[in-house]
C-alpha cells in the first residue's frame, strides 16, 4: 500500500471482474435471440361478424333491395289517385255497383207508377190521352230522378276523388322518400361490410410490416444489449458499489 493510505491498484479499463460472467451470459443469450425470428400473433386480430350480425345484414340488404310491400302498395295507390284513375266510373266497380243498387228501387217505383194494371203495349194504342199524358209525366219524372241519382253518386265521387288527388300530391314526396330510406339501409349494410374488410386489410398490413421490421428490431435490441458495457476505474470501487467486499 502506498504512503498516506492511498491504494496502489492499477486503474482497470474493462468491466469489473464480478460482472464479467453475467455480461457474457447476457451477450450469449442476446446473440441467440437475435438469430431467432419472432412471429406475429397466429390468428386474425379482427373479430368477425357474429352469425346474428351476418343474418341481420343479409335480411336488411334483402329488405332494402325489395322494399316494403306496404309502402309499394301505398305508392301505387297514390300514383293511381294522382293519375285520376278513380275519377272514371269504369275503373271503380264498387261505384258502379253503388249506383245500380240505388237505381234499382227507383226503376221499380217508376215501372209500378207508370203502368198501373196495364201492359206497356197499351201505351200509344188503346189508352186514353189523359193516361198517355200521365205516363209521359211519370217517365219524365223518373228520368230526372235517375239523372239526379247518377249526378249525386258519380258527381260526388268525382268531387271526393279530386280531394283525394290533392291529398295524394301532398303525400307524394313523403312516399317517394321511403325509397331513399331503403337505399340508405343498403348503404349502411355496405358500410358495415367495408369496415370489416378494412379491419381485415389493416390486420394483413400489420403482419406484413411486422415481417419487414422484425429482423431490424432484433438487431436493434441486440445492439442495445451489448453496446455499452459497464466499466469501473478500480475493482475495489466497483465492488464497493455492488456491495461486495474486495
């Protein structure tokens, strides 16, 4: 030992001897791992559609393509009304039946009143002039009654259908908008499937990038493990730092 209690040990430039074995083991392991390729997660990282979701999307797409039969019937009815189809009695069998039912009692009353106990063949031949006049008046009254009846039924139907046409005009935009709702539903199905396809593509891209970067990542990690060994100025000082007596 030098005078004054100073240590005469040589200044070392390498790792402390107590550390060398551990460092050698770390380096050997690091080198082995640098040769061992890493692997990406073996399964897809994308959660697929459940069976219920797939069925729901399928049903939604079918409904969006086919539309609602109720809405289609309403659209057809509204279109027919706008076109004035029901203004024509020939296109409305119920209207014709209504008129015939209402006209039948009038016709029977007319026949009964016009020919009381006589044959129609007597009219204009053996009947008196007064009788003929009476029958003429009866026929005229019956004709007016039939005309008034037809005017009330067909004219009333025309007025009602004109009101229906005005209402149909107001409803037309709303009914037409249902088509776009169906289109929107179909677009929603497509968007959901595109999102799933995008996640699958992202999974493939991450796997590709992993394979590309994996060798370089191993080298960087290996270099980080071996790049800066711990050195000490003296064995006794390092031993003191590590709590080991020299």
